[in-house]
């Protein structure tokens, strides 16, 4: 989105990601380290954007035109959902 006007994005599906099986097979501690590093890269990239750059638009196949800011908001909600699901599953094992 930073280099292209209104790029089209495909929906992400783990089943279609050739890297997913290797990531899923990692020990939890290693996967968490990798995810934290990836999140740090995202935060660094976003932090370096100007206000105008956060308003650049990409096209999501389900949600249509979205700015960088809107995609970041969706990403955070989506990640929050995954964290919630992990917490509830961990809570089920403690009972």
C-alpha cells in the first residue's frame, strides 16, 4: 500500500499458506518469539508512516476499500479475537 495505488489483497487462509505447516509445528516458545518479532516489525512500520500514508487505500476482497489505518484496526480486532480464544481454551484446561 505504501508503494502501489489501491493494491488488491487476497484473503489470508492458513490452509493456503505454504509456510503455515512449519510455523504450526514450532514449539510454542519459538512461535511466540517469532510472532513478537513480526509484531515489532509491524509496529515499527506503522510508527514510521505519516498521517497521509495511513490514509492510503488497499482493496480487501471482503471489506472493499480500506485505508492503512482501517486495516490496522481490523488486524488488532482480529488478533484480539485469537488471544481471547487462546485464553478461553487455556481456561478450559484448568477447570
